[in-house]
C-alpha cells in the first residue's frame, strides 16, 4: 500500500558578503495537501521561498 507524505520545505535568505544564499529550514510534515498548501502560503511573507510537495511512500 502507498501512503502520501505532505512536506513543506521553506528557505531563509542569508547574506554572505555581496551575495545571498538560500538556506533550507527544517522540513515540516503535514497531515494533508490542504494543510501543506496553507502552511506554504503562511511562509510566503516570512521566508525567502517555500515548496509544498507530496511524496509517495510504501508501507
């Protein structure tokens, strides 16, 4: 049986001299696609970027 994991990965911008790097924050597992989408939308104003995704996992 396959189970879907819903993950939100956000990123923080970190200045290094004249450049800016994206640093991955701790991924957050969500209970549904809707929850992942909502969390990603909330991060949009606070983080440099975010990616909600679904991952299939075998039981």
